[in-house]
């Protein structure tokens, strides 16, 4: 690295720059909505509707959407100026390059944390938490176990090499905090914009349908954009962990679970938990592996497929098609569920128990079931492709790798059932529970390291090896150390 590279505030790695660009694009989208609010004149005059105070109220409510963004962007500008000035001063004083790089890295972390904190500050609403603190606490505690259980299921969808748990937790946190805050910002913008810039209905007070005209489309596009941005950033920063469509589905589903968790808490705690039971059933039980989990799993699947493509236009097209599929399904789901909720009472009469236990699951199955079937089929096809690739890679191992994975171990690695049985036998054969758990854990780490070597060999045969992945010599040494420990 040259001396000039050490003084740059932006990261040197192209992938890190692209990830930063994706994060900044979310703020650009928010800035565009602010610009639209300013340059488009109102099409209605609420003062002439007999409610002169409504103009001031509407303008005040519209400004609340961006209460944290303008000060945050000003803070970002000041931090950037201070960082550039500090780095130039350090260069003029001939500070060693490694010290300047350490200072630049600290400034970058501060700027990135500020970019993340701005949308994150929208969720949860401080006013809602202050009004109903007990309801939010109970909703959080109730939604946490099913969400963690679903994350455990998603993690165990992977039969061979698995995405690290810390990466899944990062995806979960992005969906629960950043993506939810960004989606909430865009939804609030539409509600205020549609009220001010569309003709009034016959009844000036009946403005709710103005917000509902385009709200399903806004939520479908921008909520999926917020979640998809998280998947894109993880793909750029941790591409070596995206092996195929399987890894993409897992990361996407984890991001959707985080969004579903935050949304469930918000809806359950609203109005002091008056509708908590229904929302818990619909979002944390019947629709836990559907809805946001299914939508973002499709987006993640597109990134997983793009990982195995070598042509850049094909990669971009695949990712764009995956996002459009997720956003379109999200829009259709919201629009149809809203329509049925309004019109179903004129079609037939059903008591509350039948409505919750029968009609609601039927609606979820009808409008979200196809996406669940789609990502399950993609997962099944990806696992078969992964098994075939690993079989080919293990059969083509060089002679130097025979001491780390022999023929008998290769057969065990290709069978998840045999791997599990071997670990259970190690657990039972130990003299005590503590030693059994230790043996189980060490054997799991050995299998994971061997699968990593086989997977990297598979990528090498396909010509898609990632430069950031560890080389075979490092993996060989790690496997030998684990074998000695076992």
C-alpha cells in the first residue's frame, strides 16, 4: 500500500467502497423524498375545506418524518471535514503511515456508525415506548423466543458448510433496526405526502384512503430495498461465505426475520397491546417463516446465484430480478390482505375464532405460500448442487490433502446424518458430560474445517475462488491442529 493510500478517508478496498455506497444510497432515497416534498406544490387547499388549522398541523406532522436526518447529515459533514483536515495535518507533520491509517479507520467507523444510527433512531418510536412501556417490554419478550427458534431453523437449513452465526446475527440486527427504520421513514413520508398532494375526498375528514392508495406499493418497494441493502452489504463484505443459493437464502431469511421481529413488537405494543394476540399469531406463529422471511429469502437467493456467475451483467440482472420478485410479492400481499380485510365482512359472516384460526392462515397460505414454496424449492436445488460439487471436489483432492481428508472422512462429510451420528457417539463415549460436550464441539469444528476446505476446492474448480478466502495451506494446518485435539 502506498503512502497516499494511507491518508484516504474512504476505504481502499473496492468492495468496502461499494458497501458504503449502498448504505449512502438509503440516505439518498430519503433526501429525494424531502426534495419532492419541497418542490411539488400542494394540490389541495385544506384552508378552503373549512379546517384552516389543518394546514399548520399537516406541515408540522410532515416535518417530523425527518427530525433526525438533517441534524445527522450536518454532523456527518462536520465529521468528514474534521477527518480530512486531521489526515492532511498528520501527513504534513510526517506522521508514520500506519498511524495515519489507524486514525482514518477510526474516522470511517464513526461515520459508518452515524449513517447506521440515523434510520435506526426511527425504531422504536420513543413516543410509543414512553406511552406504552410495559406493552413494548412484554411484546419484546414474547417475540424473542420464536424469532430465535426460526433463526436456528434457518441456520440448520444448511447441510454442509454453514454461514457463521455472527453473520446471521448481523443480518438479523440489520433487518430489525436499520431496515425497519428506513421502511418506517418511507411509510411516514407517503402518509404525509399523499394527504397534502392529492385531491380531497367528498368528506374532508376522510383522508385515510388517500394514504392507502399507494401504501402497499411504497411498503413493498422500500421495505424490500432496506432489507436488500443489508444483504448486499453482507455479500460485498463477506462474499467468501456466500457459497451458492443456499447461503443467500439463509442470509436473506435471517434479515427478514429481524424485520418481522421489529414489526411484530411494534404492532403488538400499539394501543397498549389491544391487538397483541392477533398480531402474535399472524406474525410470530402462522407467518413466521413466510411474509418478510420469504420475501427477503428470494432477494438473498438472487445474491447466492450471482455468486456463481462470472458475467457482471448477468449478476446485476439476477440480483435485480430477485429484488423485483420480492418487492412485487410484498406489494401483492399487502394490497390483497388490505382488500380482503375491508371486503370480507360483506361476503360472509364469521366469528372471531374462525376468522383468526381459519381465515387468517388461509389468506397467508394463499398470498405468501407461493414465495415459501419458491425459496424451499431453490433451497432444495441448491443443496443438491452443493452436494454434487463437494463430491467432485473431494474426489479431486491433491495428494497433499489426503492426510487431512481421507476417503472414509469424505464419505462422512457428504452425509449430514453420519456426521451427526458420529458426534453423538463421541458425546456418549466420553466419561462425563463436560468431556462429552467438549468432544462434540471439537468434532463439529473439525467437520466444519474439512467442509470449508472442500468448498474452497469446489470454488477453485469452478473458477470462482474469492481472494479473501484462506488458502489451502492455512486450512490444512487448521485441520491438522483440530485432528490432534480430537
